[in-house]
C-alpha cells in the first residue's frame, strides 16, 4: 500500500514523499521511501515499486540483500549443531571462516572475483589445495542450505564459477590419500597406555574396548558413539549404523554392519545402562588417543587411521572387495554388486573368532525379594549360609545383587540402614568383608574390569550387576 505525503522544504518548495510498505502477519517485511518534486512522479514511482514487490521472489531478495555471509554461516552452524549433524572437522572450518573478512560482506554482493581472491589469499598463507577446497565447499554448503531451507534468494553461480577457476589453477584440489597404519608395536603400546589411564580414578570410559572395536568394525568414531542397543540384531550378529557418512546421501544412509571377530564380544561386555552401546563423549576418546600418542612419541597417527587399518586387515585376511565393502560401507564396487547377492551375516563364516569359544554353562539367574541372584545363589538364605551369617547380620540387609561364580569369585551388593555396601571375593574363598560404596564407584569398577570380568576379558557378572543396581536405585 503506497502513501503520498506533501510537505514543504526549508527553501519553501513543495515536495512529495512516496512510501511503499508490505506487511505479512501484521509485520512490515518491506519498506521503501523516496521524495519527488511532483505528485505525479511520486505516484508513478510508488506504482512501479508495488508491482515489483508483488513479483515472486522480490521480498526474499530484499531480505537477503543485507545478510552477511558470516550471519548465514553462523545460523547454519547452529542448526547443524542442534541436529547433531555437524562433524568436528566442518565445525573447525566454519569457525575459521568466521574470522575471515569475506564473511563480513553481504552474501548477495560477493562476486566470483571475490571468492577467487579469497582462495588465492588462503594459498598465499600456506593452506594446501585440500584445505582451501574445504573452505569454499563449506561456504557452498551453507549457501545451498540457506537457499533451500530458509527460502533465501541467493545466487550460487558466482561461487560455482570461482570453484571451477580455482580448481583449474590448482588452488583447490583433493587431499592426498593417507596410508598411515599403526604398527603392531604402536597399537600394543597405546592400548597399554589407555588401559593404565582407564584404571585411574574417574576413568569410566572403556578406551581399549572402543579402540579394538574401531579396528574390528572399521567404524568412524562418531558412528561408534551413535549405535544403540535397539539396533542390535542378536540372532544375525548385526548392528544398524544410522546416518552413515555418504557424500551423495548424508542423512538417510542406514547400513547393517556385521560384528566380526572380537567386535561381538566387545559389545556383549558393555553394560546396558543407556540406550547407546557406548554412551560416552567421543571427543574425550579422541583426546585421550591424541594424548597417548604424544606421550608415547607416536607421530602422525590419528584415531581415524584405525578405520584404514581395519579395512586393510580384512583384505589381508582374505575377504573380497564386495565383502569388505559390507563392513566399511564404501560404495565404489557398484558394478560388481550387480552380480553379487551377499548376506552380511554370511561373513561370520569367513573369519575365525577372536577367541576360541569354549562351552561354558550359563550362570543360573534368579529373582528373589527384589534382588538378582546368579550362579550358586538363589536367595538371601544361600548368601547367609555361604558366609556363615546369623539373623542379626542379615535382618536389616536388603540384597540388590548377589553372584557366586565359583573360582571366578563372588559379589554381594546390598543396602543397610540407607548405605550401599559391596562384599567381594576374588577367587574361591568366601570371606565376608563388606565396604561402603556408591553407584559411581561400582560403575567405574565394572567398566574398567575390576569387577565382573574374567581374565580373558569376557563378562562374568559385571553387566548384570550394573544393570540391576542402576534399575534398583533409579526407583528411589
């Protein structure tokens, strides 16, 4: 709606001010004003602006005109972080871009020459072609996201043209393929370092299990942190890896992965205290790996190199290309796949077990008076008889968990007068020496293998212990 206002200037001349405003939902989303010496000129201008404002995309163009590239990148980064879709590397790239002067300019005003100048400036600073490509690729992704998801009227052609010219000039390019693998000695040393670390106070993250699992499955660290118990196929020994990285299909690439070798045993040894199998901060895992490599003088070895190492081991053990692709998730064997119909669970027959499985009779599990009893115990009377406890010793005792594993030891967890106690026996001896404890302390001891894990690394009762205690105490 146009408004024409007549007013007199300081020199006495008449002037006509034309104002055009467009409202949506009661808010002004576009406004333009201009003064003219004649009323007819003011009305003609206002009519032209009204026609332009009614054209498709005009309002969006005006809205995008003043938004800087930095504002677009900031909003894009926040949205991706909230949706847990921002990888660590891309987060670093976007953060570095926000420190560049090019992001201070309105995105609609940046031309091809500006992007080319930015690329050459980064090259002059010593950035490799792969690093410069990461920068312009991140800008491109943010602009496409703004155009597609926020309906911003942005022209991507200047950036596309700049990418073509920068690639032709060698300013941007693909990264060199890494071939770094840990040697057997390096892997043993860092596993020992991580094992010592996780046995210290507050070392609740099973770093060694995660490292060995990464090698056995060829999974990325972020993928390991996302896998869930609900996606575990116990019959076929498969795990569904959701939203696996794929350049052509980023967010719907769910794949079934066979848990080969020791991967299955590692999963089964984890306590089910969370919907995720490894409910830990993967940044902490990566940081511990980097600190371990630095402390041991191991240079140039990244956690992601374990994926390359795992893939190489599968080839070395005799798996074919299409079989390895079922584990790694690569899709470069498309032509071969037309003539192949493999089931991922069939790969279990291809590799030997990480440990020879010797038949072991399962521990008998019994629920009695709200407590979980395993092995040679079925109720509180069995526990009292084993430790020669009388009625005065047990009348105020509420047993939550009790496991008698013969030579593998025994454990009793109970509440007495509001205090949590644990009594353990490391071998076949049965001495009643309870000590006060806490849920966090029990969690630490089970996760680090100090309780409930046999010398060969298999779970004895640790997982059941942690699950029963967590469930029981959560009810209070």
